[in-house]
C-alpha cells in the first residue's frame, strides 16, 4: 500500500531522517514510534506531501486517497455536524448536483453514485462518530467558535475518520481526548477497512489497535510484526544480540591489539603484526545501543506531614457564581495515589485546581495542612515557558536566594546537566520541555503532586521513567490522564468525576473500561456504587495493602539510611582514634588528651558499635531487596 524508499530529510543543517526505507503491508494498522525528536512527525508530513524530502520516494497505488489532520483546528459558524458531513467532498458535490441537475440521464447517474457510496447513511454515520468523540446531539449543532481548541481538534479528527481515506495518517490522535473517547477510537480503528499509519506513545492504545510497529531510530526505519509488547520483546532480543556481538568484537579487538603490541618490534613477527594492524583497522564498530542518560525524573522527597493533607466536606467549586462540582466529600492522605476519571468537561481539572488551592470552595469546607506544599502540573505551564531562556535561567528565577549548586542539582534530577541546562527552551523537544516544567513545580519538594495530562509530550520510554519516579516518590499523587498504562501502574485509588460531583470508584481500571463501553454495565456499576460486593471490598483491601506496602518500604529505607549514616560516622571516629594512637600531634581535640589505654578502650567500643551498625545495615538492605522483589 505504502512504500518508503531512501527517504532523507535535513532540517537546519541536521539530518533527521537518513535513507529510511520501509514497505508497509496493505490494509495494515501500523504504529509509528520513536523517541522524542526522532523525526516521526517529520516523516508523517513527508508522506502527507506537506514537506518535501531531500531524497527518496513515497509511493502509493494510483488513485489512493490520503487523509491527514491539518495543524489548525476548524472554526467559524459551521457546526461540528456540518463540518463532518462536508469532509466527504464527493458526497457534497453529488448532493449539489442532484439539486441543480435538469438532465434526467445525468441525474440518474448522480443518484446511482450516491447509492454506491451509501450517501443516505452519511448523516447517521457522522453523528455516531461525533458521539463517540464526546459530542452529544446538542453539541453537534452548536457553532464551532463556541468550542475550545481541543474540542475543535476533535471535530477535525471526526471529519477525517468520516472521510474514510485509503491511507489514514494519525499523529498523536489521543492528545486531545479523554479516556472514554480513546476507548471509542480504539474500537473504531480496529475495524477500519483501509491502511492506518498511527503515531502514538501509548502502549495500551498501540497494543489494542496496530498489527505492526514501524520504529524510527537513528534516522532509520525498522518494521516489526505485532503490537507494542511484541515490539519490545523483539527489540530486547535484538539489543541482546547487538550487545553480544559488541562483546565478541571487543574481545577480538583486544586480542589483535595485544598481539600488535607484543610483536611489532620483533623482526621475525613484524609482518604478522602489520597484517593484524590492517585487520584491526578494518573492524567496523557495531552500533552502540542507544541509551539516553538525560531521560530522568527524580522527584525530591518531602518532609513528613501528619494525615490528612486535605479534607473536603460538602464542598462546591466552580467559576463566577456557577458551581461545576457540588457535594464533594474527599480526604487525601500523604500515601494516596489517586486517578481522577471522567469525560472531559465533567470537572476533573476544576477539582484539581481546587486541590491545588487555585480555586476556593463556594460552599462547604476545605481543610488543608498549613505546611503542605503542592506541585501542580498542566500543559499550559509547558506552553508558557520562555523559549528564549535556558533551563538554568528558568530555575534560577524560580529558586531565588538559592545557591547555584542547589539550582543545578534540581535541574540534574530531571536530566538537565551540563550543556543541556544551557540550551534554549525553544531548541528542546516537547518531552524535554515537559520535564523542565516538572522540575520547576517540584523545586520545593512538594507534599502532593497534581498532574493534569503529564504524558502528552512524552515518548514511551519517558513515560516509563515517569511511572518509576512517581512510584518512588514519597508524597501523595493526584493524576489526570487518558494513558491507561500510566493509571494502572501509579494509581491505587480511583475517583470518578461525573454528574456534578466526585466519588470513589471501587473497582479497577478494567472495571471502569467495562463501565464506559457498557460491555458489563451491571458489574461495573456495582464497583462504582455503594452496592459493590466482593470486587469493591477486594479493591479497598488492595488499596490498603498498597498504602501499607509503601509505608513499610519507606520505613525500611529510613532504617537502611540511618544505619548507613551511623556506619559512616563510626568509621570516621575509628580513623580519628587510630590517628591519635599513631600520631598524637595531629590528633583531633576529642582524642588528643586520652592515654593509650583509654584510646585502645575507645577503639574497642567503636569496633563493637561498627559491627552492630553493619548488622543493622545488612538487615535493612536485605529487607529492602526482598521488599523490592
């Protein structure tokens, strides 16, 4: 269906795509993946004809229709329904001809064609797509200018899906969607009758939709059969083979170099040594595995606060005099990991802003710890970064009165070390800018992180690093995300924001998905209401167990850290005693006046204490290893 041959693209004097070649299967659903900045969007624009490659060809069967969402969201007085219907340009032209045509023969041909393209079902099909993407009947007939940019991008996506091109190009289609719309889109794409090339960083989305992975790395393309999990397995095998080949080659290189060093100076073996030298020169280095040390998230641990951090008692919150959410009863403790669920527009962000103290309750009460610090992340913070300044400049302004070392240490936690800290924000990738925003909001070691769609600019590897960092973080987490993998790996408490309020959903993410898709609405509702039986109880027990496990892990880490500090202190004291015994003139004041007998006694006491500290450290370390396993 689609052939890419020798595609090379250079931007700003840098080669982004280098002689990339791939043959995509007809009617395949291909996921295009790669690290941030690898060139995925650039390649999609080349395929769409929006960017001319410096070299190479893109070929498709003659007459094939290609569909790609424009960068600008649609606007104006047209409604979403009218915009989607107009996307089928052939139908729109035929409908006009059917109204103006006076030739009976031509009119008959027009109607035959309308029947052939199933034009009569177009309005219902357009409505179904819009409903799936979150537009109810009333919203479908409101002017586009009344919607936000994110919702208008949904209209653009709906129009593209409705037009049914032979090659459907989708670049991060879920970025403007909530989880409910993502689930619908997955179902739609699984049954799409033509070829799909999809750029996404969501492993669940890829696993549920695609049948091939096209990996862009180092400017080259590699096609793997299967979904994302299958790709990871194949990539791991390939990396193991590369590592093995590199090890063998290095052993060969070491052997040749050793021979050359030993035999170059001897006349009898000089020629053989020269031959080995040529062989060594011809050894082509095997490409090293790509490992980005700057891919880093490390949230600073907060000091301890007694629970609860926040309590809402029949609180209401909204804008102006209009409440968005009412009857809010919620308690957040330091060990909570909460995911806010619900469609966009239901009030998830409003609740997040209330918890972050950006909004105040209109009714009821909100009690929060006076010493609590909150780190609140939104996409707006990423977009509002000054593109002409560097990460170091941003952090220096955000941490006034702090030493340069502390400023650089905070940047280093998030991968901005060395030259990276001095790079203008405008030259950073979207993922790097998101990391910088996270570094800025956590500069004062907050007790609670509130993250509103933190993964939109992050590739798969960066998302995994963020998940690990959140699981290591010792404060509370409240997260809004359409990435199921992120929610499953970080949240042990689900809060559903719906129908003007918020309440605990006593079920798993899978239960919630079943609820949304109405595959098993009865059991899903059991989990979401007070009538939940064993499943709800089990989930509560799981949350308690998870919280207890985190608390136990923190306790073990404290013990290990305390034992390690004690061991270091005692070792230093032992060195000081030894110094006093063998060179009294340079002895520390605490030991300088002690007799040899007293020093020996003190040394014996320190050695006994060291043995105890070593035993405590070893016990804590073993416990920590068992806990991590």
